[in-house]
């Protein structure tokens, strides 16, 4: 019961470098006194045990804990719970969480927006998804318009990042489908396309988009900035 209680404890968003198993560099995306969510390209089996080492505050001694992998998001992100942690380590983590300002907690709530990435390139989806996860966004992905429509029927994202040229249902058809559906018509859409010809941009604008970005000139940082800009305009 104690471990369950710790996993239910207050969780905050962080951007913290950590070391897994003594040598593997990774990042923590959030932390509670019971566990954390880590991002690493190194794959670990579910239900396996690892060690995590991280510094809570600059100048302090690193905290080193044994952790158990509870779940995996495609071998990129892992939810872990701390195992057999010394009480002083848990107290340090709890104090760190409580020391965060009210403004930081409010910022966390703002950042927890749902973004749906629709693109037929797994490499593109992974690159932008990883960066969004590290910034605290909740991310789902679809390889084409048909997959995206199925996701939309289950959950409503706060914003959609949409490729235009895909097999099956392409981005234009999905965009029309979204704008004609009363449940989804007001979801912000940012087009992220490999091509940016004026006619293609005009067609997308005519159907209804919030912005148009060209993949070749769009870094993950630029996309995140644009997502935040559009979300702020739409939701305040």
C-alpha cells in the first residue's frame, strides 16, 4: 500500500538530466515522491529494474535510487516507480516538490495540453513527439487520416499537427472532416508539410488552419513555440 500511495502523490513537471544504470544519459519529464517519467532512446523491458541518479538542486549531492519500470511508451518514454528508497531520499524529493512555486505548478497545468501528430513518417512523428513530451505535452500520433479520425472519436486533442500528403485519407480530407464535424470543428490545426507551394497553402487556409509550417525549416523548438502561440490565442 505504501508504494501505491507514493505513486498517487503530487507530481510536478521537470526538465532534469538523469543517469540510468550508471552510464546512460536520460531526462526526467516529471517526478513525484513515488516515481518519475523518464525519456531515453535506450530500450528497457517492462517490469525490469534500473537505477536512476539525479541532482535535485544545484550544489546538492545526487540522489541514487532503484526504480521499477511500470510501463513504456514505444521504447522512448518510461514510467518508473522508486523501489526500496531510503526515507531520507523520499524526504528530499518531497521537499523539492513542495519548494516549487505556485507559478510553476500553474505553468505545469497550462503545459499539459493534448497534441495529436498526424504524419505518415514514423521518424518525423518520433522526433517531434519526443520534444513535446519533454516540454510536458501529452502526445498521441497517427500515421494517416483514418487513424487520426479513430483517435478523434475516442479523445479530443487541444491541437492537431497535420501533414498534408499521406496515403489513404490525406491531410486535406482529414481537415475537411474535422471542420465539418460539430465536435471537432474548432480544434486548432497547424499544418506541417514537406511542401509549401502557394496553391497548397491557400487550399489549406481555405479549409481552415491556424498556421502552416514547412518541415525542412521547422525545428522541434520552432514547432513547440508555434504550438504555444496558437494555444494561447485559442485558449488564453
